């Protein structure tokens, strides 16, 4: 059995940061386990590749579906999740957004010491390297590269101006003094490349002799002795051969909101009744595992565009080939873009103390969870409710660690959630 001080399960946004920070101490040995592979694909590095990564189940996307959603006419909803170095930061839309300042202050008011906005802002700044340098709200020398919106497409500017004319606020920095309003997004893109957690944190640490990274390593269970996590059992994704590793100090579970509870339950940690249904012996009874799942339901509104200036015309037919070649050979062209550089944070009713709706302006007509891009020029407002009241859960379909988890999002279970999304007429600008 291999022995380490720390074992990190998952090389996503959290796992990459922990691997980098822990191995700064040369006396500490760290094992990083990732079920996916390295992030060396062109589709991951090229910002425009997001259009290929998000809508399909692929090497870098687990491609989950929820169970039938009772408040959505029993539809199953598409749940993309990142797989591989960087996790979801390697397949997401590359928009850099923090929570609203009031979110953190509210957590502090609920008793979470150290989580007020004034407490977390220094850490945001420390992690960030904003294009053009830091200021009161931003860092200028951190590992996470952040750029400013620069696509000259007129639709972005037009949507912001339309919002202003409609009476909404306008902001130049969603992560600065004022989040509410229409404005440009900041992006986790640097020199035309996606800047994921893996690029910012893991890659600079790869040559450290005290860091061991294992890819294609599916965690099958956490090993527990005398009430303490002491190691991990994992299996090769292809051969299913199982190995174990021992942790002298801690096992750090960083498998995301979906697979962290799945791994805990596979390890016998969870609701005894849920575990018994799948023949899993109880190691530690804990009814809350997998409960209180919260997710934003997305709604889209699309319009056709009379001018050939959106993704459809820019990548139509053989142009797609030239987009890839231009990027591979010269790192130029629209391959450097992710096609959603403006948006808004708005209130669904005026008496709220902070926005509860977020909008992304996407330069394509999107349907069917984004899986279908209508073959015509147009753009889409991609809207989500930021603080849903509905609560779901993550369970098991079986005791097989290679089977997808059972995701019950339970969208639109409350009247407030339904009301907020009905108020989309507010943004018909």
C-alpha cells in the first residue's frame, strides 16, 4: 500500500488548489486522484471549445442527467460536470464571478465566523491576477488569470445599452462596488487560452517531487478505521483494477457537489436506510449526506439576428475548420472567444436587497439544454435564479462506483422559485 500524508480525491477547482498549497511544504507527501485525464486537449485550451464540451458526454464531461423532475412534467435535466484536471473549470463558460457581498455577510450573520465579505475579499484578491493590475476589489499577482471582456461584437454593447435605456442599472465591474445591473463579464482567459484551476494552481506544482498525480483513477471508497478516514481505494477507469493508498494525516474529498456525497455513501457514510437499499454496510450513520442539494434552474430566451454577426455565421460550414486551424497555428481568430461576454444581475422584485436573477448573453440560438444550436444567426439570454428555495438530493442507483449517481434536483418545488422565473418579463428590453 502506498503511503502519503494527504490524499486528495478529485483534481477539480478545489483539489488543484489544495494540491498546490499543500505541496509548498516539501516535507509533505500528497497524492492527487482524478477519475478523468489531463487537460491537454485543444477543446479545453481553446475558449471556443466550450461549445463542444458542455452539450455532450465526453472525455472531459461526465454528462449526468437528473432523475425525472416532478415539477417539470417529469423531464430529465442535463447536468454537465467537469471530468479531468481542472474539473468543471476546464469545461465551463470561463466567466469570473464572485458571490454578492451580502451573501457572505449573511453567512456571517448566521454564525459563520470568517465568512463576512470583508473577511473573504483578501483571499479573492490573493488568488486573482486581473488584466491591467489590481485595485481595491481585485488582485494583480495571483495564480488565477482574469481578463476583461474585449470582443467587439456589437450585440454585447447593444444589450447593455438597451438595459440602460430600459431603466436598469449599468455596472462596469460585477465583482467591484456594484454587482447589480447590465455590464461586461470578466473572464478566466489569458492570452487566448482557458485559465482553469489546473492551469493556475496544478500545473506550476507538477514538478514538485512531493506531489503524485494519478489520472484515470476512480475512487471506489474511503477507507475508515476507528471512525477516522485513513486511506482510499481506487480503480483504474479502463481495467477496473483496484488499488489502495494510505493517508497519514487526512483524506480530502474534493469530488464536487454530486460525486462527493456519492463517494461518501459508497464508503458506508450516510443514511442507513439509503445504504441498506443498496446492500452497503454502515460505517458511519449520517442522514444528511446527499441532502440539501441546491441548484440554479436555467431558462433561455432567444431572438433571431438579421445580421450575420453571431456564432452561426462565423463558424458556418468550412469556416469551422479555419477557426481551429487559425487557433492551432497562430492562436488567433474567434477560437479565442467563448461567445458570452455580457449579461446582468437583476432583481425579480424591487424590494429585494440584492439581485436574484443572472443573465448571460450568448451569441447563438440555443435549445434543448444547449445541445441544439439553431442554424441561424441569433442570440440567447441564458437566465438563472441565484438563490432557489427548492432543495433536492443526491443518492445512489446501486453500489457500483462506476454507475452514475441519482440526482434529484427537485426544481421549482416552491412558489417563490416559480414566481421568480415567471418575472422574466422584467428583462424584455
